[in-house]
């Protein structure tokens, strides 16, 4: 058996050693690079942290809220309705001879609207007048006869039966006079009804008949409709639940009565403008509508210029109580969370920001009325909200009157 011994050349060993050394140097360089990068990043984080710690707290503008008495104003939907309304119908039958008004114009009570042909009714009146004259003449004759018989019966010149008959004839003649007079009055009334006049003062609408039309007494269709629009009613609805809640708050002392026998009402028109005149609450319905669960309230408004027309959709604002513990917060300070709840940023005693959920009842001018979530004296951020974060430390500055007015103007523009 022959054994072969392997031989290594010196040149091959040198090459292998050189390659190993190169690999070690490369790995060392990479490790050193990563170490330097990590040290640099940590140094930057430390510098940023130190810089953040050294930055001053952001300045925010705050207002210190105070409790105050605020009227509880409810804004309710409603519609206008005429103060008086009259559907004009004929009370006698006949042919319309003329129409004596312009459609859409103002008419006065007693003003002629239609003239019905009076010929038939004039003839009936003349006949009733003649019948009354004939009956009156008969009464005179019977009265003289009864007087004579009354004297003759005393001396027994006529029998008592004849005297009684004379008295009966007189009473019958008097009854005929009364009947004829009643017939004359009826004929006079029918003749007067041929003049169809306006029962009230107001604005008249369109006419449903023209001259030459035949109309009948007490027909279903009205000839025209007259509406009195000054003053005018506004009928609004309030849910029975809101009404009960308001009464409960009054009983518990959360609300105080606004006082007075009448409640002032402000009207918001369809275009959002405020009606120039204030109205008064006239009455409240005594029953709840079973279909809507609401109660109807009726207010009266002056309408001398005729701006309000029947059927207009409006909103009525009325003061139904006074909240003595309400807090007013500018519009600019109130935001909304994702759930739609009203929120404000409050600066606590440690100058840290707190996000506070509040309950707003209504808006008055440039402020919200807050009923829950805030207490007297707390500081609410009104400017610099973009720099305030919950639990962050801030530098609160009390708002000056000029800043408050500017914030109010900004809120109104929004």
C-alpha cells in the first residue's frame, strides 16, 4: 500500500491569511459605523428632549366664567294665522248684478261686495207693506165697533154674545196687523240681503263668481274670503315633554318665573331676519295633540305694514323662565367631539389644560348658555386653542375687553 502525503505551497497560505484579515477588517468597520449612528441618534434625541424641556409654555387667552341669571328662551316652530276670517256667502238667491271690490284689496266692515238682483225682493217688500196697511185699516174699524158694543151692552141694547164677537174681531184684526208687520220685516231683511257686504274689515281674496252668476242662499261655496291681518296670530307648538321639564325645573327652583301676566314673543321669519315688532302670548291649549304629542301656543303680533301673511312658516322665541345659575361662554371657546358633544378647554390651578364636556342650553347673541360641566370662576380658553393640548402646561392670559369683543365678532361672522 502506498500512502500519499499532501503538500501545501507557501503561496497558497499567504493568500488565505490575507483574505481572512480583509474580512475581519470589513466587519469591524461596519460594526463601528452602526455604533456611531446609534450614538448620534441618541444624542439627537437627548438634544431634542432638552430643547423641548427648555421651550416656554404656549400662551393662551382665557376668560374666567361667572354664574349669572339668564332668561330661558325657547325657539318654537309655527305658522301665522289671520286674527279674524270670514267666508262671504249669499243669504238670498238671485243673479249677481255686479262685484263692487278689487280682489286682494282692503275692505271695511259694511262695505258693499256684491249686488244681487233685488227686483223680486223689492216686489215682495212692497206687497208686505200693502198687506200691513190693509190690516191696520181693518183694526181701526174693528176697534170702533168694539167700543160701541161695549157701551150698548151696558144698557142691554145688544146682547153679550154680540159684544164678545166684536172683541174677538178686534183681537183678530190686531193679530193680522202683527203678522203683516212681521212679513214686512222679513221682506225688508231679504231685500237688504241682496246687498252682500263685508262682515269684517280686512283683506279680501279672489272672487269665485262674476256678474251674471246665479247664487243660492247659504250655498257651500263662499263668494270670497275676508281676513283681518292686523293684528295677526302666530300658532306655535311645543312638545309636552319640554313643557313638563320646564314646569319641573320651575318647581325645583332650577328656573324662576319670568314674571308678569303676559309673555313677550320675538318672531324669526323664514329668511332668518327678526320681525320688527314683538308680540304677546295670548293663550296655551289645554289639551295635548294625540298625533304629535305637542301643545299649541298662540301669540298675537301687530302687523300694520302687512308683512306677515297667513300660512307663513316662522319661529317664535319666548322667555319661559330665568336660570339664575347659568354660565355664559363665548362661541369661539366651544367645540365638538366626535360624538357631537359640546366641549371646552379649561386651564386648571396647575396651568394644565383639561378637555371638558359641557351641556349647552341655548345661544344668546355671541355666547352659549352652559348649564352643566363648568363651575363659577373656572378659566376657559378662548384664543390659542390650536396650541393647547389636554394635560399640557400653558401660560394663561386673561382676556381683555378688546380681545373678548374681537372674539365675539369672529364668532358672529362664523
